């Protein structure tokens, strides 16, 4: 098989061993992602609700629910918002035209 395949198999075997409780020799990296203040983050960007929602790939209704406290961002959305909080122009700089 290919070198890439071999490396992938080693990685999968390592992950399986870790999941089976074999923790020696493995390093776990955990990052604490703060609870985002979505209104403040959007305000930093200077974008309207519609433009901000579009720029981060969520429906406008989802953004409104976050801003009004009916829902909270989770997972990748929370991480993305944390990045935007630190650097409001990150999406435009990295993904814009």
C-alpha cells in the first residue's frame, strides 16, 4: 500500500488504542472555548445580522436565536465566534475575495 495509507492506519490504530484506555505515550490537547457574546462579536465586525449570518454560514434565524439568548452556539460555531471575537476581520481576510 501507499505511505499515506500506512500513516493513516497507524493513526487509526493509535486512536483505537487510546479509546480502549491505553493512555501512556499520548498527549491530549484541550482548549477552553469561552461562551461567546454574539451581539458584541457581531458589533465588532460592523456587519448587519443578515451579512454576519451569511459570512459565517448560518441561517439568519439561528443568529437571531443566539443573539436573543434562545439558543447558544455550540461546537464549530462557538470556535468560529471565538476566533472572530479575537480578530473581527478573520473571515473576510482568510475567505474573502
